């Protein structure tokens, strides 16, 4: 029965849908899959699609369930034929909830018939697009700031009782323009200033996260703050900015970037120059260039420079695909991305581009 269903779906896709090749459903696709704790959208997309970044083209939001764009552990995912196309959807919600089923009979005529269903759950339990553990520090504090933002940020002028090295639990004094009592601030140190490697345009300054402080008192432009957490020692001259706690939203999905978009990897966070799987990298493209959270890119490994044995000229060999990455945080002119796959050694300076259709055996 399973082979017959999959065969019918694939055959119908080829016969009736001109862009079936673009969707690229895997030949070994399971009839159904039970979502497990620890799964990500990327894991599930790879299970069903040869090109997992085309998730939005095949995902169908089951109208019988609340928050149909979210997937939870225990949910059952599978293929159904809807509106003349094979679509991936939530067939049943997890065991913890009232079960809601979408059967093939309910969707055979292309119109899904609704049945009453009520479900209450915590949306924070939905599976994320990519593993949280690798990117959480970059969601909570790390950021890119402009030169103007850096110069306008408040700065540490003294520790309590004249301390010059400050940590968690200490008090400090800082000078700047303040929003009011009881406001939380992120402490950071100005890191590397980045310029576009091609145009030399200024892109921004990396703000190295140091910790978090809470306002206790203000007198004029000088404030006293309590350091709640610290990742490293805080020094005089370090900066403070209003805390904008960013959490990983489960509502972004693997997606294809605009056609023709290319760029370059500026740095690998907490590394030297070599890039591997689950490294966080900084890109020279951002919101003004059309980059959005969830965009997936091929990483292209630069070809080596060799000497032509005949005419003695130096030539560069063709580039090769080295891996794949997904953008998870976007600033105006730069973005953070997580390397999801690494098939070859990659390094800072390698380029990236819109992914090409691939074939998975």
C-alpha cells in the first residue's frame, strides 16, 4: 500500500505538474513520519525533499488544526494530494493533544472539509528551523551595530569602589543617554569593523557580548547598574545598549533566496579561518540586499591557485560546492548563518550563491 501511494503521488506529480522537478520529492520518501524531540524543520525537509530549501513550495497548512504552520514533537507528517499537487502536511497532532486527522479521502476532490477541533499548546514547544544550541548566543546578545550606534552608546566609566575589572554581581557606573529606571542593558565591546571585500563599503561593527546589567539609579547622565550576568570581564570604556532579547522564532522556514544573489563569507565566529558543520559565519549581505531569515545558500569553495606547467602563468581552478548554510539573523548590511552541511573544507573568503537543484540517491 505504501509503495502504491508513493508511486501514485510521484507519477501524478510528473504527469500533471510542470514544475515537479523543482519540488524534487525524494524517491525514498516515507509515507508518514512521527516528529521527535530534537528534530528541526531542516531535518524533516531533508527527509522528504531533494532540495530542502524549497519547503514553502510543498508545505500545506492543515486548516483543521490551530497554528498549522508549526510542527510539534509527536506530530505525524506525510504526503497528501491537494489541489492537483502532492503536498506535505500535518496528518495528526501529537499524542499530548486531541488527535486531528487529515485523511486522503477528505482531500481527494481538492477541497479539504473542515471538522471542529480545539487544541491549546505552548508555541515555544514547536520544533525550530535549525538547532537552537548552536545559535542561541547570537540571538540573545551578539549583534552588528553601525558606527553611529556605537558612538551613541553609553559607556562604563568606573566600577563600584573604583574597580577596573567588573563581573557578575558587581555594580558599575556608566555615562550616556538613559531610557529610565529599571531598564535592562546589554554590555558589549566593540569588535571588528567590517567592510565589503569587493566595494570596500563600511558594513558595520561586531558587538562582542559581555553580559547584561540592570539600572538601579540615575543622576544626570551618570547611572549606577547591577551586572546580572557576564561572559567575560567588563572593562572601563565598554559599551551598553538597551536590551532587545531575541528568541528563536519557530515560524521561519527554509526558503530560497532571490535569484542571482551572491556574496562572501566575512568571518567564522569563534574560529580562525576554517569553516565546518554547525559553525556560525558572518555574511556581507543583509536586509537591504534582500536577505531574510531562513534563506539557504550554497557555500562555494574557492579553487586553488596553481601554476600552468606550459606557459608558467598562475591560474585559479574552478570553485566547488563546499557546503550549505541557513541564515538565522539579519541586520541591515550583514547576516549570521549556520552551516548545515559541510562536504568540503571551507574558509573565510569563500563565496555563496542561491542553491542549485541537487539529486540525493
